[in-house]
């Protein structure tokens, strides 16, 4: 219909010439869509407006990357992109709000301590060794390791709408797309063989160092 044809005309104008008017028209046209998705995730909480802004960022990303030749309607491509952007924002917000700064800052220090101590001792350091090296309690080291693992589980497998055909890839796919990909796969295969025979403490240290 005419309205749909207009939408595709605006998308083309924005993709080819960065047309600000076309961008504005598209944002207005999909205002209710973005609002309704944001409402679903904000559930009346104070950050609703933030989610609308984030949703609009997702919408603009979808407009930039949409490719009509794949035969998918723009809405079918835009909705998961908007949802993905909002989910990412909420995940990062949750991480920022609920994890104390001191615990977040411990992450890199622990990683560094594990590397240094492993080199010095020629063996996996114990939690106590790591705590002494950094100058914090063993509880704090364990807490930071647990937090780091939870955050990594969220972010590594977090889906990102990235391809022009709207297919989903994960952060792990992106991280793996470098020259040492083979080395990473090799490391993972080795870890999968080794982990079952280690005790829980050793598993944690290994996972923290290599995964």
C-alpha cells in the first residue's frame, strides 16, 4: 500500500543520502512501535523514557542495515533489533547498579594476579595466594570471580542483531572473528578435557584465566 511504499522510500533516502527528513519521518512513523516495546520492558518504571531513547537507537540501526532484497519486511527486521538494543541496555544497567564498584575493579587485578602467580609458582595459585597478592580478603576474590562469571555468561552468549539479513550472532561469534581463533578453539578443547578432573577451586581459576 501507499504508506508502506513511503516507508521504503524513506529508508532508501536515509541509506543512500543520510537524509535527515527521511530519518525524522521514520522515527515518527514507528514512534508507537518503539513506545509499545519500551513499555513492555519498563513496566511503568521510571526509566521508561530511557528505554524509548534506546529503542530509537535500535530503530535507526535497523534502518541503516535493512536490506529489502532478503525478502523480509522492515518491521520483521526492526523489532528484534529494537528489542536487542533494549535488552542490552537493561543488562548493562543491571550490571552497573547491582555490582559494587570495588568488586568490578577487582576483576582485572585478579586476572593479572593469576597470570603473575602462575608464572612465578609454575602452578595454579590458590585463592589465598591471589588474595594476598592483591591485598584483599579471600571472600572478595571469590565474590569477584562469581560476579565476573555471571556477567560473562550474560554477555558472551548475548544475541546481537548484526547482519543485514537480520540473522542473529552472539558476542562470542564476534570475539572469535580474529586471527587467533584457532588458538581459542584449541584452548577450549583442552579445557573441556581438563576441567572434569579438577576440583572446584582449580576449575574457577582456570575458567577465570582462559575463558
